[in-house]
C-alpha cells in the first residue's frame, strides 16, 4: 500500500523529486496540511510558518527546474528542535526567558542542511533548555505522544519525536545530552541517533551541558538517519570540540556485508532491577533476532554504570549553571519590568524567566562548583566519568556493538512523574553512559508494549563507528515492519 506523502521517507521523496513525480511545493503543502490537521492534538510545534515553508519550497522547485538542485535532499522539509538556531526564526528553548527571541544566525547543523537545499520547518517543543524526560517542562505547552495522547512523548526532544511519528515532518533534528534524542524516539516509534561527541557541530545549539550535548537526526528509518548524518558531519571551526573527521559513506554501509561475525555485547547491569517486562520482551526479541543472523552474544559488564546517574546530575547541572549565567535580563532574555538596580534586574529576571526544573539545576550546579564542594562533588564526578568511559573501552575490546534497552518502561502517563524527580531522572538510566563516554548511540523501533506503545532498542557503538552502528540497526529494522506502522490520529 502506498503511503501518503507525509509518511514517506527522505529517501523515497528524494527519489520522487528527482523523477519529477512530486514537487517540493506539493511536499511542503502536505506537511502544512497534516500539521494543521493533527497538531491541535499532538502539540509538537511551538511555532510554524506555512508561508515561509512554501516560499522556500518554491525556490527549491526553481532550482530543480533549472538543473541546479543543491543535493538529492534539495526541497525536503525538516523540523527543528527549538533549541537549535535558524536565522530569522524564534528560538525560545521552551523558556519564558527567550519568549521573544529571534535567532540572528543559523546553527552549524542548520547551515549544513540549508547547503543541501533542505527546508527548516517549524520550531519543535522541548523541555525548557532541554532539561527533562517528558517535554512537560516546556513553559508553553505539553506535547502528547501520537500513539496515545494521554502519554508523554519522552524528552527533551519530545516535539521532534512526536512530529516525526505523527507525519508532521519527514525528519527532525533533536539534541541529546543524557538521552534526549534516543528516549523520545523510543517512546514515539521513530529512529533517533546521537552521534559521537564532536561529530556534529554544536555551534548555534543553545548550550545545556557542553561536554555532553550533541545534535542528531530523528527519522522514520535508519536509511534516512544515514542520509541526514552524512550531511551533518562537518568540521566547524566555531565549535572548539568539532572533530575533523572524513565521514564514510553511511548509506552505502547499510547494505555492506560484514566480514567477521557480529559480536553483540549485553551489559548485565542494564538488565537488572527496574526494567519493565514490556521493554525486556522487546529487547529479548532483538537478542533472538541477532542470534538468528549468526551474531555472537557476549555478556559484558559496565561496572561503574550504577554511578552514571549521580555523575550526570553533578556534571550536567554544573555546566548548565555556567552556560545559563548569560541569561541575566541584560545580555540576553527576559528583563523584569520593575527592577531598579542591576542586582535586582538579575534576581527578578531570572526568577521570572526560568521554570522550576531549570532553577533546580542552576542551584545544584552552583552548589557543586562552589568552593569547598568542588573537590568533593565536581572533581570526583569527573574522575568517575573517566572510569565509566574506561568501562566502555574495555567492553569494546570484546564486542563490536552493545545492545540494551533505551528506557526502563514504555511512555508513561502525562503528570505521572512530574512530582517524582528521582523517577523522572531514572528514565535516562540506560542512555546517560553514552553521553558521559562520548559514544554514538541509536534507538530503533523494536516492538510494542502490551498497551500498544512503541518500544525502542538501543545500540551503542565505538567512537566514530557510526557506519557499523547504522548497519547493525538497519539489519534489524529491515527484518521487521515497524517503520510502516503509524499512530491512528
Ligand atoms: N533527561 C535528561 C535531563 O533532564 C537528559 C536531557 C537531555 O538529553 N537533553 O538532563
């Protein structure tokens, strides 16, 4: 059965554009219509501008008509998380602090997409400044899971995942500091990839925790993730941690045969207490699948993983407290109306502009960096971070990829965990290690819970082994048909 335009993939629509079966204007219109028809329920977008998208599409059609397409992706819209700058568009980070801010420039990643002729489409909801696991920390609206509107879409890139799953965007960009691409991808039944730290420029991504943040693609298929990643990888001198890496042909790698049997590591610490039956079943099925393909399953240990959450909740808030210092009502952001002197401006503007979770992180971060506590908390956390990184390198002596759950449970009900911080933080139990170690990780749709909610599986690779990771994910995806299943909206 042929899919409507809004459920086609980047690969399919790129081919149809090339064959002149469809125009960019028709594609743009399909996404505008679909968004208008469904976003009243899903609430994935904080902002979108149909006029602007149609104008961009028209220019792309003109390029194609004169044989000047910039790349095979020319004319394809892509949704952008509202923490990534697009020139002339709002950048709110879902915060009152930036409610009226318009970005004067493009993020490095967005420049790359525009260079390929892609069309930024809309601003997608998130947890305020990307802090959260459910998109309930947005100052403006709560996004719903398209598969079940009572449930959270995951977070912090919940808008990006929901829009992709709902057919409101072919693909989207998210950002992942502790799981924010992979966790919502898992909950919404799409593919979410967090690349190796430094592979995609962070220039123009509103900084949360700079040593952990990474932009990555959210798509409906692994092939589309490969296509986008190819375009995103780039050495950007404006980001001092940007790698100078010659990307291999990611899409080409998908169909390559391995020369040696795949060795899949199963970290025993990721299968213990707290893992729900629903998720365990999906991961068990994936284990069975890889075995049936001749892969070798190897039990591995990541002995320091139980410390991951504690380390993350020291390092991430520490960096956040420093990064968010710039939002003071003077240099950037909301300014309190009736403050009389500079100190009051700082106090009142930040008190009014930031929501509770952001304040919590800033206070925590300031505390662990303060004199007397720096050594006890921050420095220790950095040491344990090295041990966690070492655990992964030891494991990768024995295996090619690691297979694990993405989240302990399927998407929970909206409101269920908002007052239970520890439970909310535990959502990232299996994703945080990847950020602490700077590794690439991908969440691929793996099946459904007994309540019909999507559940992803996570594959983790060695640094810069994106090609191998995508290939392993593709193998699983192609043997299942989850990417052809869509929520009834
Ligand atoms: N849920 C985690 C947090 O709140 C991760 C967020 C992210 O990856 N941006 O910090």
